[in-house]
C-alpha cells in the first residue's frame, strides 16, 4: 500500500475488540485479517474466555492458532481487578461500535481509535433512535428463544427431526456457499444479508403462515428464477466493490488504513 512505510523495522500494532456476540465477532475478525494482510499490521484479537472456547469448539482446537504477528488473547467474562501500574504498547485500537466506552481508554492512552459498526445503515439508525424507542415503550423486545439452553416445543422437534438440523452455531458462510443451497430463509441480520449477497443466494423473509408458499415459489416458481438471477448479479457487484482497485469497499478500506497509519 502507498501509505505503508517499508523502512520501519516493527509492524504497526492494532488491538481489535469485538462486542462479545457471534454476529459482532465474525465481521471484526474479517476486518482484523484484512488489516493484517493488506495493512501489514501486527494484530491482537481480544475475545472473552467464553467466546474463545466456543469458537474453538465449533472450528477445531487449532483454528485460532495465530501467526507471530496475529495473536488471540482472552479476557474474563466478568470484570477482573486491574493492575493500575501495567503498561501496554498499543498504537491503535479498533473496537465495536456499541462499545463506545473504549473511547475513554483510547483518550487516556492517547492513541487513535476506530469504532467499527457491524450493523447495516438501518441498524445504525435504530441505535441512534434507541432512547426514543424506549420512551415510547417499543423496546426492549421480549425474546421468545434465547441463549445456549433455549427450549423449543417438543412438537417442533418431532416434526423436524428427520428433515432438519438445529445448531447453536455453525459456519454460516460455508453453509451458504454450498452447492446444495437454493435459498435462505433469514431474519435479515446484516451478516446474513452480506453473506447471502456475496454467495449469490436469494433470501426470503416471511411470517410463519406464509413460509411454505414462499419457499415453493423460490424453489420452483418463475419469481424464484428471477430472484436467483438477481442474486447472482448482486454477487458480481459485491465482488467488484470488494476486490476491484476502484471498488467502493476496496477504496474505503485503503483510506481507513492510511488514516490510522498517519
């Protein structure tokens, strides 16, 4: 990259701290890999102990073994006592957008920080209006199913046991790019949306009583054929944005790296 100083003997160091939820960890990890590969950064990726163990269980015992210049560290899930006399050489900090309290730490250490928003523009607007939603009594929503030990109705399990698979976590991106996948019934989270677009997979979202009709239309109907063609067009656009020297995502990442290295 044009903004990299190749005369430096040490790599610029960045610490990446995602919000401790899977939908935030995945995009932060992708950004960390890009900073390491394209920006030449030494990366320290920080997870909670719980999420670190969860990733190891899902991806294999050696999946998080880093290079000397890309290492994983863990912090307790609670708030441990800190050593007020400890010092760390942290030239820059990348943290999740919902963890704005890290701005105080960056200011105290006098280092630059980037808040990385892992949500869509629509989701970001939701965060901006969150206080008003609370005042109107529209949030927080009551979760129907949540957590590792969530219980689903037995009749649901009986109905789907021979034609479905329930998993607490899986490598969704790998699943979506499998040749057997013809469509994605999704809650339209931003990770799911981006991964579907990049995989050329058409998406559907519907109320429970409309799902069967939409699935049949997607798999066998004329509209489904059009959706699949459109999904492949979006895949090409996404590839161009991310990999072309003039693509919007490519250029934005280069500008970000150069700003951090100033």
